């Protein structure tokens, strides 16, 4: 019989200190930046340090850029927050993209239909409500079938994204009078239904809304009875039933909320940022938000950092793309590399790896 | 005759994080011998055998097989060395047939495989249908399949982890015959167990482990239950369960014509009728999966009940309530409590990732006004349970998943009793617990009985059922196959009732 | 509907059906071993761009490029790069035990990024959209089976007028099916997906099987990307979401087929039909719907018809979840990482 010992052994570590865990995560990010630098260097042959500086300028170089970075991070954060209740329930809502889109579509409908007839303040309230209702409907459908038949929600919500895209395309065509396959800027002449500037800041209202959502989601998940029910249901449906929780109700209620918050993000995007609607309105944020939400372990505070970080990468990558004549997909690559490293870092936080010989040998 | 050793374990240690599962353990396993590995739950019996089977790898120490030092880095190596283990939780694939399970993982295609398997069955007296799917099998059929699988792979060293825990007395007798056949055939056999009478019945030699350490090795013929218990627990303990005569019996539950279908649409409970009284412990016996779980869940409102059934609950105020059609919450508010301890302990009853405080409020989190949960009452309840039942936990917020089985059980039972039930239902309340904790639980149940609570106790250890309960209801294939007076019956009678359905049904 | 339009519909359905079939077969292999890879669309993008890049550099760098060699080069590029994508997924989910859903989604973002990044650069290199001409490679991939494809009239067009990769996909489906259900290795693989602890205890190298399944599975899925680029797009690249969309349908098809490759042989084409249905809706239906909705152009309706494949998928998901037969269920351990020493 051979005398070989395993090359390495893995053991679980439940009790790593906060500091040591933070150190592992930090080194993984540094490693990721090094690998990204290697990628950038191999493509551009430029000094990666300069490239990173260029990235930083792209995201924070001017006051306006800072605001845009904050604005986009806020939007991403809002979607991630919307996903958190669903994820806490272990419901894989991959449909944020579609929920945002229908929220935006609902907003645009009101903007176009009633832009000249109702004062903007009231218009904003109506759009807010309608966008949340639209998102909630998109959340309700997969939740209903999950509750009733345990239908795979990952793919259901994913398919709902495409249904939403086609719905948007349909309305864009119907509204578009010039055959340009675009609705253009809505109410460009009178800004009806647009977010007003607060204290001279165009995007302050966006931030205020997101801040309110952060507080709400935090309290809701951590301290409310609903939050407790979500946690129990996510942990074990049997336990939930045993505790007298109506599991179907919780699944449907939680997804109504999740969809509504994502719909609200659509409202912020359309009324507060782009003032238009197209199938690009959600722009992949629905998927990025899934990763933000998961990596932050559903903690709203950590999500703030992750959304800022990812938007920074995105803006930075777009900047280097234009500075160095690359195309904008470079940002997806760099984001991807980073996320892979962060995903892997969790392993080193939760497990110990021992190489080579065992300890004492008798 | 000089004993021929098959396996020598020397100074084996293994830890999982901070938990030391085995600490410097050494002993031998011999051919032509049945070794009983005795110890309480958590004493490291299974862990050390898992290292022989290649599931775990020791942190330090040395294993020799047939005189040669070996390194069992994975289960494949174990098979090559002729070591086969039948795990407590069977390692079978539900959607495969018996035959597919047996040949799984083997390289060469053997045309005579079927014949060889049937030869093994014939030799030792197994009965097996090779084309049956595992999901169609009974527990004892699955066990037979596991043993045949191991033997077909040429195991000369056979490890059986708690092989009797789910079998009836008759099935146990059959299994022990087979095991003796295998011993006489020259195989080295290890039985992991914590049941003393069985250890004394089957083994030649007993190795006792306690808290991961080797305690003693004794010849079975030179020992008795008292000595083994002392070795196992480390102190003298009273093994008798104190049982009071029931007084002031008051009818609490009257179940009539209860039928419940399982997922596949078959009857999990078939026309079950019985009564439960305050002031007594009603035991429920049956081989595993005969409707025990469904029965308790049906009373607690967790099952879809077929029409025609009624469950009448008589409250202390003497009003009668029909439980069928009520929600779990309504039933609970009447005082009917299910302290269900399922197979995986944390699957139902407790939330593994929550601490004691949050688990305390599982059933009454929704009481009180407002949108937010109240944590004051659960916090004080948690600390009461912690002190009174001496729950060993770093803090009240430590996820209960991290606690040992016994402590998890205490948390669960402590909460249920704190809710002042009139009917208390428990299932497998002592599964996985050490002897001392088990007796704590028995005492708690007896105290509840004295208080006039109707206790329903689903158990698997017939000795305990006979000693603890006043009456025992036997379930067989979802039907009530008899309700006997626990003081005037014996294991054999119950065993027969568990397997042979009466009345030509 | 004339026979010509019907024929056109069949051809279009078979083309996209084949893309979906490759994606589905690869993902089935992976899921049978317990890995749910939502990165499949990303891997198909990788496969597509790798095949194109390989062929492009071969065709432009050689004076007399040989069709056979170009096919080999582009196949090898596709398979290797896709398998690398699978390896990345395996490393993260098998060794590092990261969440499969999140890893998969990240891989799709990453794969799409890589593909469009290099695709965009290739487009730039070759002077504009639709201009990457690997016509020779593309034509070699579109080559039909000689003789038989001409002789049977309409049946030839219907059955034998597709590129050879179409038939390879069908053959692959059969081979995979036989592999899963008739061979010992297939049995072992399914055991890994059902219950890795049992497979491990039976002496199966669980980690090796999982890695092989996700790498080989990714390589097969990647072929879907190759087929899209070479056959449907005729050797050009566009930074659109065509492959990604088909990739998601491929993942859905795995459930539709109950993890049985033989069902993919017709299921994939069914999805293909649904995908193209919007072009072939009969005029009376259009007129009726236009009246109902008060629309003045039928092209508007196409946007709604395009929902059909996704709606069909949703309906299929619901129907599949409502049935509970043992042998149609997902592999038991699907989506769960395995750690032998878990306690």
C-alpha cells in the first residue's frame, strides 16, 4: 500500500476573528487589482498605475463626476436593497432587471400620458406608486407559483426579464412617432415629472429616496415581525410551518416588496436620471445588484460600500476605455475579475488550508 | 488461539475546529471477532471509524491494516484495503436500483456481478430484490442492501454504525445471526452502539470511548451492564426511570378516523383513533416511517387531513374544541404543543442560524401590537432555560447550530415546557443525547405528567418506552395495531405489533 | 402560410434550436454532476468569440488558408476557451465552494465582457460592423452532407440542408443519453449529482467527476456559441445579446428535458420555433390584434410575439414543477457544494 499523504487538507474554521477575516478579504481585493492590472497591461502596454489613476479620475475627477458616481451607486444600491428580502428568504430573484424595467415603464407611461395635465409634485407621487405596483406585479407572478408548486424561481424571474424587455420595446414603438425606435427625452420642453433639484443638486432627491429605503430595509429585516418570518422561512420552511407561519403568504408578500423596491428603482432611473425609457433602462444593474447583495451578506451598510466600489470600477473602466481607445466592455472584464476574487476570498475566511505534512507523527 | 489482528489503530487524534473528536486513541480490531465500540453520542465512535473508511483523515496517529502501515486518504483506499462501513445514515442513491447502488463506483464491468451478489446473499442469508429502487425500500431492506454492497466489494473488515437503531426486535435478531455468520467466516466486525444489552448480546470484546478518549477494553464475557455504563458515563448512575402511577386522568384528546396522505398519495395514517389523557404518558412505537411524524403533525395542524376525521380537544375549562381545520397557531393557543425533534434536529422546531433568544420567540413572536418583535420576554426566557437546564452555550446569541445535540434538545424542550402546555407531544426527544441528558429529559416529561399534562412520547428505544410510558400505542403501516398497558407487556409483544398487522388487513 | 415560409421557419428554428441544444447538452452534463451553471450564456459567448478569433487570425495570416485546418483551429479555440470558462466556474464552486448562482451570474457578466471586448476590437480591426470575414471557415462549417442533401427535393431542404454541426448536435444528444443511462461512468456521474457523499463513500472521485463535468459541459455549451457565429452570423460579430438570450433558453431547456439529453433533440427545436414565431404569425391574427389594440402597424405586435419563447418557458417551468415523479426530478444535490469533512 502506498504511503502517500494528501497534498493538502481543508478544515472548517467557524471562529475567525473579524480582523483576520478583513485581512483575507483585503488581500484578495489587492490580488484582484494586480490581476486586473496585468490584464490592462497586456492589452494596452500602459503603466497600470497610470491606468488606475485614470480610473480614479474617471469616477471622482470632477464634482460632477462624483455626483454621477454617487447617483449610479445609489441606483445600484436600491436594487440590491430590493433583492435583500428575497435573498434572506432564499428566494433567488434574478428578475430585478425586469422589475426595474416595468417600474420604469410605468413611470414613463404616467409621464407621457399626464405630463401636461397634473402638477409635477402630484405626478411624482403617482409615478412612485404606479412604479412600485408594476414591480410588485412582476415579483408576484414567480412568487405565486413558487408558493403553490415550488416552481424554480431562478429561471422564472429570469424569463420575466425578457417579457419586460419586449413589453418596453412594444411601448417604445407605439409611443415613438418618428420611426426612430426610441422615445427620446420625455417632456424635454417642460420637465414635467422630472425630479426637481434640491439645494441646487440635481441628484439629491435620488440619494434621499435611497437613504430612506436603506433605513426601511434595515429595520424591516432586522427588527420587524415580517423580517423574523422571512428569516425563519429562509432557514427552513418546515420550521416556519411549525411556528405557525403561513409560508406561502410570506413568499408572496416578500416578493411583492422585493419587486416593489426594484420597481421604485425604475422610477428613480426614469424620472430622476435618464428621463427616457428603453430596453437599456435597467442596463444589467439587476444582475450586478444580485452580486452586490450577496457579497454584502444582505447587510444594507456593506451594500453601500459594494455598490460604490462597483460603480467606481465601472466608471473608471469606461474612462480608461475612452482614454486609451478601448471599448467599454473592458469594465465588465475588470468587474468580473474582482468579483471572482471576492467570491473566492469567502472560502479562505471560512476554511483553513493545511499544506504538506501533518503535525506530530508518532 | 492467538488472535490475528486485522486493524491496529495507534494514537489517533482528530479535531474539527475547536472540537476534539478523538484524542490519542489506540486499539486493535481482530479477525474472527465482533468488536463493540461503545460510547455515548459525541464520544467519537463514529469519527474514528470514519477515519478507517477514508471519510475523515486523522490529524495524527497511525493505522495499520494486516500488519502494514497505511494512509487511508479516501474511501477508495479503504475499499482496496478491504474495509467497508455501513453508515448510520445510509449512503444510498434513492433513484437508483439496488443493483446500481451495489456496483456504483466499481471500475470493471463484471458480467457475473448479479450472480456473485446473489451468492453472497445466499451464503449469509440476505434477501434482496436487485431491481427495486431504493425509494421503494423499507429501512431494513436498505440496511441489507448496504451490507451486501460492502460485502460485494470484498470487505473483510466490516464496520456497522448503530445498525439496530431503526430495526424491530425480530429484525435485530435476524441481523445478529447474519453478523455471527460473517464472524465465523473470518471477518473482523465492528459494531458501533450505545445500547448495552445489544453490545452484551452480540460482541466478543468491547472498547469504550468517552469524550473522544479511549477508556477501556473488556471481554464481553467478563463484564455487565453496570460496569459498561460506568465506563461509558464515567460515574455511577441510576439506570431506572422513575415512573409514578397516573392520577386524576382527564381526557384531553380524542382522535377519531384520522387519515393522512403522504406526498405520493399513499396513506401515511390510515383511520387512526385513540385517546390521550392528562396525567399520563402515552408512548407511540413503530418502525421508522410508519406514520409517527404524520400523527403528531396532524394533531398540531401541520398536515392536510382527509375528510371524516375528528380530533376533539377538551380544555381545562371543560369545553370541547374540534382541532381539524384549525391553523397551527390556533391549535397552539389552545395549549396543544408539539415539541417535534426531527431526524436532523434543526430541520424543524429550531432555527439553526439563530441564537437562543430568537429561537425562544419562534412560537409567539407575533403576539403583542406593533410591527416590530419584542425581545425582552424571550431574552429572559432564554436565560431561564439556560440556567435551569444548564445549557452549555457561549452566549444567548450564539447560533444554536453550533451547540451540541444535547444542548439543542434542551433549548427546544425548555421552550416547549415554558409555554405551559396541556398536551405536550415529543418525537425522538432523546435521539443523539448522552445518558445524563436523556434522563434530564425523562424527568422533565415525568414532571409534566405529574402536573396533569397529557404527554405523547414518540420513541424508538423500546426499553425506554416500556419504562417511561403508561400506555403504548403501536403504529404499523399507518394503522393503530394495538394500544397496550406498558406495565403488562414486553419487547417481543411490541415488536410483533410493530411488524405484523393484525386482523387480516 | 405557403410551403416556402414554413420551410424558412423550419430552417430558422433548426438553426437557433441547434445553438440552444449545444448549450443545453453541456449544461445537462454539468447539472447531472450537481453544478448549476448560470454562466452558461457567458460560456457560449466565450466559445463564439474564441472560434471567430481563431479563424480570423488563421485566415488573415495565411496566404492560402485551408478550410479543414481553419475548421479545426476554430473548433479547438472554442472548446479550449469554453472549457477554461468551465474550469473557472469549477474552481470557484467546487474547490472554493462559492455560491453557484452568484458565480454563474458573474461568469455571464465576465464572459459577455470578454467576448464583446475582443469582438469589438476584431470588428475595429477588420473595418466595421459585419465585416469580419471568416467566410471560408464559416462556409466550411455550413457545408452540408454531399449527395443526399440535393436529391430528395423538398425533403432535402427540410432534413438535410443544414451545416454538419447540426447533425453533430443530434448525435451528441444521443451519445450523452447513452452515456448517462447505459455506462458505468455515467452511473457514477449521476451518483455524484444525486448524492456526492454516497458517491464518495463508494470510491468515486467526486471532485474529479465534478471538474470534468463542468469543463466538458462548458466545452459543449461553447459549441453553441460557435454555431451561432459561424452558421447563423456567417462568420461575423455583433455586440448584441443574441447568444446570451439563447443561452438562458438553453438553461431553461435543461429543466424542460428533465435532465434527459434525448428530450433535447426535439425540445431545442421547439424552443427554436417559438423564438421565430414572431415572423410567421398569420395575417388574420395580426389584423385582429391590431384592431383590438388600435395599432396602425403590425410590426409593433412583433415585440409582443417575441415574448412567446419566454412565456412558453415559464409555462413549462410551472408544468414541470407540478409533476412529482422520482425520475423526472432534478439531481438531488444540484446547487450544493460538497465537502467530505462537513459535520
